[in-house]
């Protein structure tokens, strides 16, 4: 749990840094996520990686008003995201939260597994947002290795639900984080 929470904390801080770098004029721009523009991607990212992360820790479903909300309609959405991420990371600081299962509405998965998948979403969609807005992701080698493992362990499941495309070939010199992106079907060299 300590390593996972450390990765969660680091990746949340990086997500906030990226969110603060998004300008209103970039919200209509293209992203590596096909049909989603930056606004749709940011709304998905904010919902599941901050509100979803906290609600999973508390074992509560996401309320409908959150799933239908345009977070980017608030001029200070990045600061609200930062505050919500702080609450979510704090909720996972309790070792007991990592035990047991989380009900996802008919399917239950281990809490630690859910947390690792949300951290992966935070980083991979963070990269999507960063690339779409001219930024880079800066995470430690330890966190990159964590994300790579989560991607590899869950890639086929994500592909079944069209969450990942087919893996992208990379040269042997690719970094750990580039390998995680490629395994998720993302081209690490994508540009808007």
C-alpha cells in the first residue's frame, strides 16, 4: 500500500500541474483520444481521477450530477480539481481503505486493484491532456514502472471495452513511460 499511495500522491501532483497548464483557448482542440476534444477529455479525467477516486475509497457510487457535469465551465476548474484530488488522495491514506473490494455496480474488484487502475488513468489521460496542450508529463521512474505494470496487467480488459487501441511498436531505446503509453495503444510521439 505504501508504494501505491506514494505513486498516487506523485501522479496526483503531476495531474494538477498539467491541469493548471490548460488554457481556455485549448479546450476545443484535438487530443490523442480520437473523438474527444480537450474539454471532453478533461471532464472525463476530472470526474474519474478525483471524484471517482474518492468515491471508490468511500465505497460510494458517483452521483448523477457529477457524471453529467461540465467541470471546465468553471473558470477555476483546475484549482477545484487540485482540491478534489487532495481529498481523494487523503481518503486513500488509510491502510484499511486498500483492503476488501469496491462494488462498481454489479462487479466487485479489489480496492488496491481499483486504486492502481485509477492512478493509471490519472497518468495516461494526464499525458493525453498534456500532449494536446503542448505540455509534457514528468513522473519518476518508479511511478512510470508502476503505470507500465498496471497497463500490461489490464491491457486486454481495456481493449475489450475499447479503452485501449492495439499496442504501438517502439524502438528498444524507449523509456519506461513511453512503453506504458505504447502498451495502452498510444503513440508517445503524437502531436496535435
